[in-house]
C-alpha cells in the first residue's frame, strides 16, 4: 500500500508543481514525463532560477529536476499555498431543481497529537439555507462561474452562513471525538491493565509487610517496592499526559457553491471542472 | 473552568456585560466559563438565569455596561458571534474566522488557485510518520537506511521512548537527531533537553548546529538557561543541587541522554534525577547497555517503560540465570519485551563497509637549536612547577602546560607564551633567561617535522589535512607549503562562519592541503579526503579521536591513512606511545573512550596527568615508570571496555536473533 501511495505521489508532484508555476505565469511545455517551465522575471527572482525541469520518474541523477531538489519543491509548493483559500464555485442545477440553492464547503486540515491517527483533510459540505432536499453537488460537477454568472450570483446571506458555520463546528467536534474515542479507550484499557499488574505487586508487598517478614533481610526489597509504588503513581500521571490526544483543526480553504441553470450547449468556455 | 479573563479572548463577552437575546430579551452576564470546549455564558434574564453558549447570536445592549475603550461586539463589522470553541484537547487554529468573513464579502480567489491549493494540501498530508519531514531539512548528513528505519520505529512503534543501542559507529547521534528534528518540525516537542557527558557537550553542540540546524543553549551557571526551549547540558551539571529543581520544573517534552549506561544504577543521583524529569519522550543512547549485570538493562528500561520487565525481583527470577548475573534465560520472551523499547543495529546487519585506519608514526630528531630550545623550556617548566608552593602552583600551571604543548608543536608556537612570561618577570636572572629563550625561539626559522610534510607532498598526489593545535604553527605550515607551490586552504577558529565554509569549499574543489587548528576537528565533514597528518599531538585522546573522526566516518570510501609526527624525547612521544600501544586507538574506533579513560575522562584531567608526570620527573627513568603506570591504567580500561562490548554483543545480538 505504501508503494502505491509513493507512486501516486511521484506522479502527482510534477503535475502539481507545473500547475503552480503555470498559474503564476510560467510557460510550461510537456514532453513525455518531463515538464520544462520557463519562469517570468518575478517568479525567477523568488525561486532563484529562470528554468525549472520537472521529471515524472527520475531515472538517473542527471535527469532530476525540481523533484529531487527538496528545497525548490518546497518553495514552489509554498507558492501554491499562498492563495486560493476562498472561492465561489457553481454547479449545474439538476433537472427539476430550483437554481439558487447554496452550500458551504469547508476543508479542514486536522492534525492529531498522536501518531496513531494520521493527519487528515476533512471536507464538510453544509447547506447554506434551504437546499430543496438536494445533496451537495459532486466534485466533478463544480466549476468556476463565468463572468456573467459572477455578476448574477446572489450575495450570501450572513445569517444562513452563520447557522451553517455553527453546525459545521458542532459536526467537526463530533467527528473528531468519534475518531479519537477508540484510541482513548484503548489507552485507558492499557493503563488499567498496567495498574492491575501493579496492584498484584502491591498485594504481595502488603502481604510481606503483614507477615512480619519486614524484619528479615527481605525488608530492603519491601522498602524498595514501596518506593516503586510511589514512582508508579507519579509515572501514571506522566503516562496519562503522554497519551493526551491534542488535536488541532485548521481551516485551509472554504468555498461557496451555488446551483445555476445548466448553460445551453453544455459548459461554457470558462467552465472547466475544478 | 476559564474565568472572564480568558473567556474574553474567546468571544468578547465579559461578566457584567448587558446583552440582548432575540427570545429572552435583555440580560446581564453573571458568569463566563468553558464546558466541553464551548464557552458557556450564564445570563440573568428577567425570568431567571439561563445558560447559553456564546455561539448563540447575542448583541450587547445599548450602553452595555462596558468600561470606556471597550469595543462593543455588535459594533464590529459582521461579527455574528463566530468565535470558535477552544479546549485543551481540541482546538481550532486561528485564521478560520477570517476565511469565513471572506466567504461573506470576498474578495474571492481565482477558482484555479483554489483547486491548486487543495491539491497541495492533499499532497502534503503524510500518513503519520510514514514520510519523515526532517529528511529534506538536514545539512551535510549522509543518511543510512538503518538510521531512517530506527527513527521511524522510535516515532511510530515506540512512541518516542526508546533505548538506541546500536553498535559503535553506526550513528546513534544521527538517529537521535532525526527523531528530535521530526518532533520539532511536527510541533510535538516544544522543549527539549540533551544530557551528555561533559567531554561531549561541545561536540554535540557542533553537530546539532551544523547537521540539524538546531541552536541549543548550553546550561551555564549565571544564565537564564531554564527559559531556553532547547537546552544542552552535561549530566553532571544538570543534576547539581542548584540546577536539578529548575531542570525538573522546566518540564521538557523530550530528553535525550547520551552514554546512557551511566544510568545503570537505580540508586545513583543521575538515575533518580532522570526518573524525576518524566518527559513525554525519552531517548537513551548507549552501545553498551549491560556492563556487569543484567539488572543494568532493567534499570534503563525502567526509565523508559516502567513495569515492562516486571519488578526488580521478578526480572531477576525470570530472566537471569542463577549464579550468573550476566547471562539471560527465557531469551525469547525477554527479546519480545525489549523489542518494544530497544533498537540495536549491528555492523554485520548493515551492508556498510567501514574503512580501515592505516597509521604511520614518524619520529623526528629535532635540529640542534630546536633541541636546545625544547630542553631549555622543559627545564624552565620543571623548575617553575617544582619551585612553586602547592597553593600558588595552579595559577602558573596552565601557562606552563600551554608552553610545553606549544614547544612540542613548533618553536613558532612557543614565542607568544615565552614573551608573556618574560613580560611578567621583574628584571633579574629569570627575565634574562626568558629573554634568551625568546631570542633563540625567534631565531629558529625551520622545523624538523616539516621534512615529513615535504615528503608526503612529493610522494603522494592525494589531498591531505594537517592538524595542529596552534595558530603560529599553522601560519608557518601554510607559508612553507605555499613556498613549495602547493595550494593551501587554511581553517582556524578566528575565521567567520562564511570564511570557514569557503575554506572547506576551497579545499574540496581546488586546494591540495588543508591546514587546520583544532577548530577544524569539530563537526566539519572532510570525508572526501583520506589522508591526515597530526603535525602535533594533542595530549587528550578524545581530541585525537575527533580529528581522525572527521575523515574516518560513515561514507568514507577509502581506508584512512594517519601520519603522527612526533619528535624524539618529548611529551608527545610518550603520549603517542600510550594512545597507540595501550589504547590502540589509531587502529579501531573506540565507542566510549570515556569508559577506557576511566578517571581521566573528565575534561583536562588526562592532560593534567601527563603534565604532572612530565613536570615532576627527576629523570628519564622516572618518566618511563610514571608513563608506564598511566599506560597500564588505560590498558585496564581498554580491556574492560572490550569485555563489556563483547558481552553486549553476545547478549543483545542474541536477543535480536531471538526476536527475528
């Protein structure tokens, strides 16, 4: 599985990088698995090079482009992250549906404090007002509005948006809790088991104390066990602290999706899917 | 529960505010607190007190009772009560509300940028620690598969609490650095403490700085070190009574302990100190976790995973053979338990080829004037040391020790110290004698040992590094080599960071020889070269090892040739005999030189021992006898170390096999 994801990453990365460069004015040409990007002056200045070569599957060291240069890759990705947080998108209204329904799409990046749960991108689709019983449009149907549509799109209703937002927060918290619950419960079980093991030792310790063996040479061992018990109590507190699942949700992008009547003759020129 | 202070940060409402609710009318906030991650407001309405979360749309009433200067919530543009919940376990990073505002009124981004951003976000999501973020951010570090694997195991399976027990030379420091850097990059560690033997503080500092780009503060008395998020300290300093409470109170997220076999005994202050720190993540580094008794391993594991190996007594009963404290039984189960917290990589299990060390010791006869000067300086040093009363000896001893080392390096190096001594003396016989020494030192223009350099230059075409301890010798060497038409790069502590980098680059790309002082021995990676000359020999074996270690390290593809230059009947000749014949340090890597040196491991103490023998000797027989004793002590240390290494090899590698 790891191999598959690595392969996918390798295939995706040059595409993403070339798309970023292209969106910032670079002239990108593709030949086979190699992208060549000639950078405009401002981009060349910020990246420190006027030409970037991106290679799909680097066969040899000499053939490597930005993919091999981690620092350059990172800088380009940073450019890709520098904008595009908020957008308005449209989707064609299905037959019989009333155009005008709106949805809020929120992309949360969730970072769990525990490595047992991977970081994830959580996407929420919530109706911003009456949705007419429709589900949020599928990703493939979303597109940017044409200039004409942009003019006609109604401004979002603050109150409805606020209600959607409040629902989103409650839903987000619920989903995070659900995700954490099994891990927390397992942690609790582990701690409980450790404590049970310990309590067996404590019993033997107490038995030793009661049987009067403490005056014998083993006395030292009993004393040590008491010390151990105190240590354990302290460590238990530390272990609980260690197993806290601190989680942070960061809203990385948001969009407002509106249903519009299907343009005659299919999608408009500016209406490539997003 | 958070009172109005922190709550005000969350929603802007405070106790005493008058607010208007759509259904309940006007009310007075009597309490602001947090519950289940939401801010709960207790509001006294006309019909009684109600509890509402701050997510409900509320507005400040007119003249809402705020003090002057406070901005009413309703007066702010499109506020809508959107403050986010905040709890210990789940928090929303700042900035979300800003995006919400932009959804309402714009400006909107281009849809294509939006798409790119989402793709970038998706791409940069890594599954747990499957992909290490730190690998792209290291400098000048050759990473090996076993190191990366160890790092992932520590992060994923062992949850940051691990005993790194790799064999010597496989890069435990790099593994610890990788874990540290990864945690720091992921924000899982904010405060880290590294505890090392005093003799290794400087080396760790250099490595962290150069390889991992981490600036650690060093624990020093008189500084506010406890405020530093990244702290490097010697274990002995950190556990001092005046420091230990502050270190414990600083509550470090990650603690790394190098040479952790020093924590083998539960009764020691060091063990108790570390136990008290109770950090979230703990890395113990040692190649020899067991020295005499399996309980030592138990004690180390007890720090990492208390209870994993049972109690002290049950561990002995279950896992130790009767009558032999070193040999384990039930090895399969012990291996299983240890694999939860210990990582041990052996040289045999990696495909790494370790270069050999090929050593040539060259003994020179000093020229007539050099010999006279050396003997005169030695006489002066002995007279001054023996002549001073014990109480006053310390003040002058350091100067004399330096002088003796300088004259062992070259006559040029001794001039400044001789001149300083001369300036201190009042006119008289002593001053006249010193004047004569300064005069004869200045008159010497050549150095017998330089012949050796000339021969190397002529007989080989390889690049080589010449180490010396003193700037004056370094300048003489650079001058003389340039006089021969050899391209020379010069490296010393007075260069700026940029000049140092430039000197290394010059040596790598153009120059044939790098002449370097001790400053070049620390942290600089010179493995593209495999020939080293110790033009003078430090009296401290650790420094010698550091010099060789710059070339003889993982990644070196050639066998390393070491030339040791010494002059006959000098301190250096005796030191060389000890470190070469007794410790055998030129031939192989010694993992824990500390253990070999025993009581001489403390900074300066071996040098002191050498100097005391030299300065108090009545004659050559005295010297032979005393240096013989010193050598014998080190030989014992070496044998002990080898025995421990062998035991750990048998014991732990056997356990690893059992695990497999």
